[in-house]
C-alpha cells in the first residue's frame, strides 16, 4: 500500500509541473492574466497585453504567470 501511494504522488508530481515563467511566444503575442474583481462584484476579468505592455505597467509576467496566467494569443 505504501508503495502504491508513493507511486501515485510521484506520478502527480511529474504529470503537473508548475510553470516557473511565462511560455515564450512570437513578438506581438498577447499574454492573458486573471485580474482581481473590482469593488462591488465577485466576478473577475481577464486582461490581455503584450509582454512589453505588462512590463510598462510594472508587472513581472514571469513571476505571476504560474498563478494568474490564462492563455497566450498569437
């Protein structure tokens, strides 16, 4: 039984590695991140910008991608 549990946990660790940084994409690609809900609502939104636009807004895309990254367009 212990061996079965060990194999299960190792399988989960290999099958779902967390991304340490945002995946590379062609220039001009849009990186979409989940945004916090605004005051008065519980519904969050998704914002898509280029890597350069995130940098201009002082957002470290590589640091937040694992938690808030949704998709890449382009």
